[in-house]
């Protein structure tokens, strides 16, 4: 007999939320609650009644509502995976609520497994060029015209990876918001002699949604606040 599905709440029901719902059964989840801008104004839908029996929640909402949703979900003791970006100025408020209620949260600039492997590739490249002053670094990223934050959360995480790897010189950053690009990120190093580029191109949003579902399954067994780029390779 197969084990019962984990009961999943979706916070935000745009394109990513609908895709997560579509993929959820293949990852062992049943969507039992869907909150959007119509039934969750000012986090009004995050109630003990609505979340009764919910095992875990995934947030793909909007940056300006993430923190309030996350604080209230932590108060309910429900584990949460946040795929929304552009809210990290509120991270300490959210962290305090998670720790106060002994809850669990995983967040990330990008839940794609490929992108998280790419962070490590970028770090290795940055380390290689850190001591080569003839090479200037540049970062380019492109997303669809509906994406609000620029640079993207992924681009900012890539910049962190470059710095953490010891590359201390300026990195020129260019962003593009047009069309339907799911996501393109490229780091390059240029000199008079040659140019080196490493890049990641998303073909669709499936990688993001699948990674979010894997993160949701993982966070159910945890406590505290976790950043996805630090835990992605522990997922089954």
C-alpha cells in the first residue's frame, strides 16, 4: 500500500503556484489549500482553521507580502519553503519568528538544482581569476517582462558567490526584462587576450517548481532557517 500524500498549502497562485500544483502529485503531495491575492489580503488567509492538517507550505507570492505570510505560518508551526525573491530585507524578522515558534523555513534565490550547482561552478571560476588582475568580471541576467526584482535574487546570490570565492574587484552587472525568458545567467571574465564565460539557461520553469517541492519535502523534517544553496545536495 502506498503511503498517504503530504498535505501541501500553496501561498501565491500565479504561474509558479499553478505549476507546483501540477507537479505536486508526482512528488508525493496533495494540494489542500490555495491562497492568492483575493483570499489572502494582508495574510488574512493564514489561519489555524485554514492550515489544519497542512504538513508544509510553499510560497511563490509577491515580495511585499512574503514576510507577513511567513511570520504567521511560523506561528502555526507549519514548515515553509519560500521561492519568492526580493524580500530579504525582512529576513531577520522572519528568522526571529521561526526561531521563537521552533518552526522550520527554507528559502532560496532559486530552487533549480542546476542553478545551485552553477553557484559552485561560478565560485570556482571566480577563485581562479581572483589573482589575475588583467581579467575584468561581468554578470548578465535576463528574465521575462513580468519579473519585478532586478537584478534577480539569483544574480545577487551569484555575486555573493564571487565575493566569497575571493574575487574582490568590481563586477559589472547588466539586467534585461523582456519577453518570456524563464531565466538566463552568465558570468564572464574578459582580458585583452581572451574571454571566458560560464552560463546557465533555464528552458522552462519546471526546474524551479520541482526544486521547491523537493525543498518542501526536506524541510518537514527540520527546524530553524535554512538557505537552499547550502542544503540542495542533501535532498533525495
